[in-house]
C-alpha cells in the first residue's frame, strides 16, 4: 500500500485514475468480463490467456 501525503493526493489521483477504461468480454477457459485501461490493450487480454476479446464500452474518467 502506498501512503500519499495529503498535499499530493489530488495529483496522485489524477495521475493514477484519470484515464479511460474499457469493459470487455474475453474468451479463455470460458467467457469473462473485464476492465482495463487503454495502455494495457491488447497485452492485458493476452496475459489473461484469452484467445479472443471484444471491447464492449469505453468509460471516460
């Protein structure tokens, strides 16, 4: 767990959480639902052993 000083909390939040997220369906051992940020596409799906994936919706931060 990272302890963040109060004075830097807003910058920490913007840096780590202010990005679009993708909800997706993936097929590995079964159908799964996931969420990831754009910079993780498509490696995140591959790391999760998915053979196919489909972005369903993008959510803006």
